[in-house]
C-alpha cells in the first residue's frame, strides 16, 4: 500500500515516532511518505495514497493548532481510509476520538485511533510540580522511548492489517478531554512572557528559523522580538542551544526548569520545522 502521513512536531517526539512507523510499515512492504504539516501541506494534500495517517502531540486534549487548521480545512473524504496516532506525556483525553468524529463527518473512514506516551516537553515555570511535568533525564527518557517503540510496532501491525481499533472514547477519556480543553486557556498567559537572556544568546537565530509561525523577528539593533501569534509550541524555549529563550524570568534557572532537547541527536532541531 502507498501510505502518506502528515505530522506536526515541536521537539521531535512525533517525528521520531513517524520515522519509526515508516521503518515498521516499510518492513511490511508498504511505501510510506512523511509530510510536515506546516511546510508541506500542499504536497500532502496532493499525494496519491491508499491510506492516510496523522501523527501529532496532544495539546490540552486537542491536536496542535496547525493540525487543527489543516483538519478543519480538509475537503470531502470519499471513504478514504485514515489512521490517527497521537502522543502525550500524561493524558490524551478523547483527542483521537474527536479527530475521528470530525473526519468521519467529512466522509473519511477512520479505522484506527491510538496514543502513545512520550517524554514531556512542557516544564513551564510556576506550574505545579508533578512527575509528568518533569522533563526526564536520559535514562528515564530512554525507558519511555523503548516502551513507545514496542507499542508503536503493535499499532503499525494493526495499521498494516487494517485492524479496527479506537482509543479515547471511554467516559473517562471524554471527561479528561473536556476538562483539559476547558482549562487550556490558562496556558495563554505564558505566550506574552517570552524573552531572551541577552547574556546567553549566541545569535545563531535558530529560534527564528524554528518558529513554525514566524513569530520571532529582529529589530534594527538585532534584538529578538516576539510577536503576538505564539501558539506555545515551546520549540524555541526547549531547543535553544544555550537555553537563552525564557518564558517568564524564573526560567533563567534551567536546572529547575529543565528544557527538553528531543528524543535523540539523530534529529536536528531545524528538521523539526
Ligand atoms: C502546548 C503543549 C500542550 C501540551 N498538552 C499536553 C496534554 O494536554 N497532555 C499531555 O499528556 N501532554 C501534553 N503536552 C506534552 C506533549 O504532548 C508531549 O511531550 C509530546 O510528546 C511532544 O511531542 P513533540 O516533541 O513531537 O512536540 C503538551 C505539550 C505542549 C507543548
């Protein structure tokens, strides 16, 4: 089968899963093409396929904003088979189920929704400390990745065999989903608190190149300026090589507010965009 997968990633977890899924599915004789939803949405839209997939990180029991925009803009599905694979650090809620519902209404045939646990990339200042909101150290991160790889291979077997399976439709999933969506606005406050620690910045401009919505620019003195379109993907914050991007002044303490540097070094930050 020809399979096309659209993905969004902030810190590489989703891309890591996509690359593994490509390996697993190609080992079964399929052809898999990956498309980053922001820069390759036209190519994704136009590519011929037998099966279409979406991979995304869960953001407050929704897919990330750019994927929501793409999904809501999709035209009639004409029965096209679709699978949906999300990943999260703690709670996926009913994200996949909701995604499925919307695509089913558009005439797609979503036969599989599933979620995996991946390391968190979301250690924001002033949030209550809990084990899911702590960016893991290498050993713990590798354990999470090993477990995810095992589960992903099962998911890929199901995709390959066309097995129907739906995750995220229980009462508890809906409850968690609804609660997370209701309280998600609380994160908005962070969006206007991005700044640069000038003494740490090495002017590599990676933050500018990585920002998926071009929200970071430079003023006439070369100082970084954060616009008002931030979607809180936290790419710049996590992946700045010097941890010079701050969210609130407290995050100058990068031991307390450890940044997530991605699943491994094979994926370079610029590829995330
Ligand atoms: C804005 C934002 C919101 C998030 N919301 C959730 C959430 O509701 N539930 C959860 O378990 N993880 C949440 N996370 C954690 C990510 O889903 C998780 O770390 C994911 O693996 C990141 O994938 P990526 O590296 O491909 O972006 C959130 C992360 C971000 C940046």
